[in-house]
């Protein structure tokens, strides 16, 4: 099979006979075409191609740390390119969003753009309205003023049926993971497919197995949530969010409550997932300053407004005192702790 040179963000998976990650590895000269063919077999389907990195590792053609470093370096290059040329059409846009909850103005005129096909991190103090912001993106909450636009469609103007259709393009990992305790991991991951699609059971099983392998839980499908560690639960929740092949993945605190090593492994997994599928990702995170290294774009929410937004490299160097305090975690500064 000849190596093609599609743009990394090409939305058609068929453009990548070796998977997107395989193409990146090949273009960087890290593996040869015959090595990829050895790892993938003769006629890999799309799911198998998405696992090309793991298959190269299994065949001993690459080590796991080499693969992770390669993918991280790739994201770093892309973040640097995005800083130099941050032009990307927004897929989600808020215009003057206002929301009051329990008599408190949580969103007070939020103007925000989420770039298509990039990883955006939303930062802000606890209770500052990040989850509320995410819920507005999929119409789970309605603003009292302002507009949410997804791909040019104003959510407030959509009929319930149209809104439901638009929602199928999203997946959300809720803060806390929210796995169903009564279902094992495989059934948890299968749940959105059984609920929302008419796929046959054998197709569902295959898709679930692929997603579990993608999050390194290949042999854990039979376990129940209370038998998993916190990191495994996050990975299972990520698999469930990915199983429908969404275009936009919203992740609310995917690393909260994890030790630094597991946190790092989840960030690698998010990076890996992004480079395999090129979803638009929106990530709420308290992993500061770590999260700056894993996102192209950062939006800082403060006192109901967007304080700053732009390429992660620029925001990391911002001299805004609120952002500096956030980055350093200092108790002194404009953010009052108690
Ligand atoms: N459904 C709701 N009803 C009433 N108040 C709500 C509701 N959802 C959120 N709030 C309030 O809105 C504020 C913002 O909540 P939100 O969950 O968006 O914070 P957050 O920035 O995600 O915080 P954290 O980092 O702790 O998750 C909080 O004061 C919260 O109590
Ligand atoms: Mg929250």
C-alpha cells in the first residue's frame, strides 16, 4: 500500500491506510512501511488501524515509552504551530451568555470560541462556572441571555428533535465519571450504543473491545465499577465517551483525584485519542500548569466572564495577575480564597 500524505486533520479515516498515528510515525521515519504492515496485518479495518501504535508495541517494533513520547512531541509541535498561526474556525461559539443559578450570576456575558479540531482547556476557580459552561454547549442548560452556536446553528432556535440530533455529535465525560454501578465496564461502555443506535450486538461487542483496548482496559470488561481504581474508572468513562465516535468530546475534570503518575497517563491517553481521531476536545481541568502542555487553546473563566483566551503557550506566559496566581497556586493575589 503506498504511503499517502493526507493532512493530519483530514476528516476521512479512509485517507489513512495505516491509521493517523501510523502515518505520523511513518512520516517521521520512526517506523518503516513494512514494519507497520507486519504490525497491522494485510487488511486491517478502521478499528485495527486506530490501534496501530499498540500493535507496533506488541510486535516489539517500538516501546510504550517511545510511542508516548513520540505522540507528546507531536502534540507539542502542533501547539507551537498553533501559537504562530492560531487561525481555526470555531465550532462552538458563545455570545454574551448569561446564567443565574440560585440567585447568583454564574455566567455574566461569556463570549467564547472553541476552535475546530483542537484541544481546548477551560480553567477557572472551583465553583466559577466551568461545568455550567460545558452544559450550555450541549443544551443541557439554557442561558437567560445570549446565544450558543454549534457549527452555525443557534441551540435556542432548534426544535427538541434537532437539538437531539446535534447532541449525537457530542460526547461528554461528566465530572466524577458517572459509571453505572450495576453494569460491568463492558456494558457501561456499550450503553450509549445500545441506547442510541440500532447496531447489532456483535458489532457493539467489537466496538466496545476496541475502545477498551484504546484506553488500556482490554481485559477489564467484566469488572464492576466498585472493583476499579480511580484511574481505571476515568479510563472506562473515557472509553464510554469515545465509543460513539463523537466529533466533539467534552471532558469535565478527567484527572481529578488521581495521583500524578496516573494523571500523566490520562493526559497521554487524551493526547493519544486526539491524534488518533482528531476530535474537537474541550477539557476542564485543575491540573495547572500541566494542562498547558496538553492543549492548543486555553480559556480562562473568571467572575462570570472570559478573562483571557488564546494559544496555551501565550496564556501560560500571560502577565495577568489572576492567571499568574492561578498558575502559581499562590494564596496571595486577586483571587480571594476564603
Ligand atoms: N443545577 C444547578 N442549580 C443550582 N446551582 C447550580 C447548579 N449547577 C451549578 N450550580 C452552581 O453554579 C456555580 C458554578 O458551578 P460549576 O459546577 O459550573 O462550577 P465549576 O467551575 O465546574 O467548579 P468545580 O471546579 O468545583 O467543578 C456553583 O456555585 C454551583 O453551586
Ligand atoms: Mg465542575
